């Protein structure tokens, strides 16, 4: 097993070309701080990572639509926030925000976004739909790639509708492949590929900008907060294939099929971030959890349909030398003892609404904790209230290390600037261990 964390002698800045000696010094300090806190060593102070959906747009005075369509404005806005806050790690905004042009070209149906279904100043909205019927579990289990290419994509993306005419290619070999090539000349298929190629070219342009931006941030002295993402197997089906209602019913009506399909998906889910990170300096993988929470399934259902499969994904990532960053998007206080079953010092658990003080009692010897300043404090409180809350988190949850201060889900879009600044100030003044 490859170790993703490092001893005190490891060069955490290897291969990075810095803008200045000062930038290199700051990068090394921040990277060591993060590495120590993840490994449950006591760092010099509590780290704080910048993450937001559209607050950088709010702060810079641009519309959310601008953030999704204008790469120059997006980068300028985010860079302005980084200059203001000087966090210990940053997350380039492009994969969160800069999706408008490509989604519009392909006709993406999974979201409504600023300027396309919602107003220019409103965040995007997830559309909960069923893209796979309960009768299609066997098709998915038999050949996930074929199902994705000829069933899921045509239902999710307007440009891909003609691809439902393509046959399963896994059983076609040798000269039969020559005959099967006729399907690629079927009506609409070439047009589908052409439209997706246009969307792909735009996505490539965006991701090239994102890569340059990430490199520039590291050169200025900022480690990255994460470098890839994936999901739990249950959320994979609930969010993207069966829909929330469908998969909840499947726990009762199609239990064996759901379990078999999730088992089939585990290596597929884990392989993508392992491939995407490669040899990048940042080894952190972001996993947002949507459905394995107290309000959506019972503890017994969690132990059957959610945690065993998620744990397999986490272990594959850990065994590949990566650090899972699991965001529990809701209250999961009742299952903290269950999710403690992972190797010590190998992951980060970020809690939105769970009891972080109880998490300290249950999980402090196992995982680094992150969170969980409520959105209400950012949006409606004053700096004094923000300072008091952050102080309590630092003094209790941050005792002896193992804690990253952050918002419940980063900085809310409507956050007051003075409250954001107070959170950072408190981390630097109160969060020192030496």
C-alpha cells in the first residue's frame, strides 16, 4: 500500500515552480500544516481551506452567470478572494462554476443553471429524474459501459439522443466489427458525435484554463484543497440513474438488484479519481454524501446499502495513496460509530450539520474533522458571534489537532464579508498550538 501522508522529512513542494522564495516558504508551511492535521499530528495551528460555490462572484460583484460563462471574470473574482483571505488551501472554481458553455452546447438536462433555467444571480439547481428504470438493473450489471453510452447519455444529454441506436460492442469481434461500423453511420449518430466534439473542445479549453490557474495558485504558495471527486455507490444510483424515489423504493422492492449493481459500480467509481489524480501533488479526493444521512435511511439500511459499499471505495482510494475527503451533507450523528471503521489518519470527514462536538469524542482518534460553521452565522450574525462560535470549535474540536475550520459547506453565496474575515482571523489568532 502506498502511503499518502508524509513524515517530517518529506519534500511536500517537489516539482513546483514558485513565483518567489516567500511563496515557496508559505506553500511548504501550508502543505505541512495540512499533512499534519490529516495524519492526526498536531500542526502549528488550525488550518482553514477556501471553498465556495459562488461567493467569489458575490464578493467581486459579478453575476453567477458571468462565473459560469466568462472564464476571465471567474478567475479574476476567485483570485481576488484568495488575495483577501490567504487560506491554507484553495479549490480552483472552474469544475464547480465554468460549465455553462459546454452544458449549453450539448443540451445537458441534469441541472438548471444561472442564465439557463434560473436567474443570472441564482445558484444552479439539480434536477432529480429517473434515467434508468428498475427493469434495467440487469442491463447495467451486465455491461455498465454500454448502458452508460447508449442509455444514460441519450436520456441525460440532448446531443446524445441518437446514440441509443448503437449496439453492445463487447460481443462483437474480428470481421464482425467491420460490419458493425454501419451503426456509426445511422441517422443522427454522426451529428451527435459532432455536437459532443464541440462541447468537448469547449470543456478542454475550460480545463486547460483550470489547470493553468491551479498551477498559478501553487506557484503563489497555495496547496490545493482537493484534486478529484467521486461518489458513494448508493448516491451514484440515487443521484444519476434511478433518482431519489426510485432507489429508495428499490431498497424494498429490488434489494438484491440494487446491491449487485452497487457492487458492480465500486471499482468503476474508485478508478476515475485514481486516474485523474495520477502524480499530482494534491492527493485529496472529494466525496459529497447526499443520501446516507439520518433523515433519509435507518441505521440498519445504512449498514446494508450505504456504508459497506462506500467503505470499499474509501479503501481503494486509500490503498492507491489518496486521501478521501468525505462531506456528509446533513446530519449523520446516529452513525458516527459505524463510519469510524476506517484506517487511522487516512481521511477527512467534513460535517455539514452533524454534532461536531460528538464527532470529536467518537472520531478524533480515527479521522481529521472539518466544518461546520452554519450558513446562518455567515449571512445574518455579526463578527462577534462568528468569533465566539469559531473559538468554541477550535478549543473543543481542534484540541490537540485533527481539525480543519470551515463552513458547513464552505462559504455561502450570501455571506457577509466581515464575517468571513472574522472566521479567518479567529483561526489565525485562536487556533495556534505553539
